[in-house]
């Protein structure tokens, strides 16, 4: 955003701290609210001064050797014959510098607010359409292969019988109103009315009603809205709701809601990532773990463990993110553990503030991570450069957290002492120090679950990334639904894995979208989608 404002003022702004400097010559011409400049000036200024390597152009890709332009970066009244003196047709999909002659004009929409509530012309709403998302079926033709089938318009219904139990799960970051207002710079592309809670909540509730999931995992649920509107509305739809608010000043948290008709509640297990006395864990994020019993007549079925969390955002604190994840996995391990030593089926949802392929994401899916020499800012994959970042310490968290490198709770033998004998208490407590073994001092993290991601994160035909969140600053994937299942690589594309056998089988998923798709409806939030995240939705089968 700052970069575009500087373009309007005739300056370039370097995000790595090199300050401002003139970007365009004074003879750049203004067309109303928008600007044009001869192409050779833009080329000379951008390439000779390395703007492409340090500016955050809207829609830019980090590996692009030049600022990336798409149709959404031009104002609505843009017409190539009028603005390009060479009369050359502009090709959006295959743009290269040599597509423009040296006398051509490049049109840059102004990115400045003339008044509060005004939106930049480059991201002003272009369509009032509805985002189309299709169901992708994943069905087994035999015991060894799975395939994504073609009919994408019919909602796959969940069916129960004596030997199977079908259910659906939605994960949705609904965008806390307080966080929206505290970070208003992320939503300058939106019309002000669509940002009001009185407009947003009916849309969010409409989505929940439409998809009719059996289990809802919601993040950024604001406490006052939860008590006054969200919980009563969901209870009227047949849901039982459990909520855990963050421990800090931000009055939002995580909620898990499930239908009475499908499940009964066995246990509720909140997880607070803030731990007094441990400097690493000074953040207020939380998690919530429920153990649910499927309601199946005439059949015995295992319970299902459902977890929901919203990990720390800060891209440069991968140590905190990994520790929070380890704490959540330890609680899941405790809740999902069965008498025979195995684990009941697990569904883990949330906003993990990490991108596909990052070390944190890989740890969840692969069950192991050697973090020796890993820069702290590389854990979540949000940081492009590791310059100046310290390396993760070994171990990451202190022994007194009580969680092993296998992400399970350690059993500490604490002697029983009388509270009245203070001297004896102090002596006994000194003898309860946790013994740190060689295994615990290694740089290898592990967990005991076989987890797969519902989504592949890339479109198989094009390799274009899927997107779960989109606002003025970024469009990436940070939201996931993980589930316990066996995996098999069925395509050469990253993340293209589907379930075969195991605790749960993936039946279908609601398709995601590309960044370009979302900007055709002016990004998120918009008139029909009232969060800056998309809801994720999957349908599972539990074989009995």
C-alpha cells in the first residue's frame, strides 16, 4: 500500500530501509486521478534503481524480475488505444517489457486516499458477482487408487449406516471486528459499508447455513459478538458451541461447534499458549480440543478428536509458532490416546499463519523436523530473507514446559509433601528437576500422527497457488484442515496428496480460488464474502 501511495506522489519507497527517492520525472502526465509516464522513464527508473527488487507492487511475485501487472491494477476507464501511443494491443497474460515500444505510456492507477472512506482506483470494485466454488469429489475405485471425479456442482451428502459414518467439517477465520478496525490499512480496497459488523455477520451466518457443516472450527471469534449473536444463532441451527478466548487483551478466540444430531460431547480441553515464567511463551494465542462421540445406532464407533487453533502471526517468531504447535499436538495426543496405545481419528483445523511447504507445514504432514541451523524467520515461510535472523536454539523450548521433542507431555514425578513444612517443600522441589537426556537435546522434532492436508494448495493443471486469505497486502494460504489418514502421492504437483486408508477417508472438498479469481470480486472482504479468509470445507468418512 505504501509503495502505491509513493507512486502517486512520484516517489519510490524501499521496504528494506533505503528511504525515498524520486521515481518518475516531473513531466509525468496526470489523467484525472491516475498517472501516465513514458515507458522508457518507468523502465529506466525501475530497473536502473532496482525498484523491482525492493518494492512491494500489488500482485507482485517474489521471483519476478520486474513489477507484475494484471488487469486489476488498471482503473476501470483504461483503454489501450487511448493510453498507449504505439496503438499496440496490451496482452495481460503474457506481458514482457518488449511488448511496449519505447514511446508507449504505462498507466499507473493512483493509490492515494483523497478522503476517509474513499478507495484506491486500482482496487475499486469491478464486479458485484458471487465467487463460484465447486465441490471436488475424491472417491476410491479400488483399494489402491483414488481419483478426483468430475461432477463439481452437486453437494455430496453425508450418509450414515451400520458400517460407516460420514460427516463434514468447516474451518473459517471470520475476522474479528476489533482486529479489522485495528488493521484498517489492510482493507482500503473495500467499500466502508461492507466492513461494518452489522453487514458482515448476516453474510457469515448465511455461509454457515448454506454449507451446513456438521462441525465448525471458527477463528477470530470476538467474545462480545459470540455471546450476543454468534452462539445464539448457531444454537438455533442445532449446534452445541464451545469457546476459548485468548488470554491477552484481544477479545477474540477459537470456537468449535457441532450438531447435536451427529455427535455427543465427551470432553472439552482448552489450550493456553501463554505460560507465566517462560519468556518464550508470552503470547496470548490459544487452542481448543474436543473429543466427540459419533451418534450411530446399533454400532460401536471410535471417538473423533477435533482441534482448532490460531497460531501467532509474527513471521519472525518461528520459535514461538513451533512451540505453540507442539503444545497443541501434546494436548491432542493426550485427548486422542486410546487404551490400546493407538489414537482415535483426528481432525486439526485452524489458521496456522504458515504457508505450504514451509518447515512448520512439513512438520505437521511428515511428522518430523530437523531444525538445526534453521533461521527463526524461515519456519513459517512468510519471510523471504533470513538476513539478520538468529538460528533456532536447541532445544527450542525450555525443559520446564513439560513437553518432549516428540510433542507429548512428559510425566514428572513430584514428591508429595505437606504444605505446612516450608523447609521440606523447598528441599523436595529442588529434587524434581526434569532430567534432560541426549534425545531431548537433539534438533529433531517428531509427532505420532499421520496427518494429511485436505487441500493440495496448487491447481494441478496450472500449478497456480490456491489462496485462503486475500487483502491489500497479501494473498496466500495460511488456513488448513489436517486429518489422520494414510497418504499417497498421486501427481507430480506439490501437495497433491489424497487419503487412501486410515482413520478417515476424504470424500470431497470445497474448491479454493486463485488470487486473480478473488480480485475479480474486489478481493476480501466484499459484498458477498464478509471475511478476509475463505471458509474451508471437507467431507469425511469414518469406516466402522
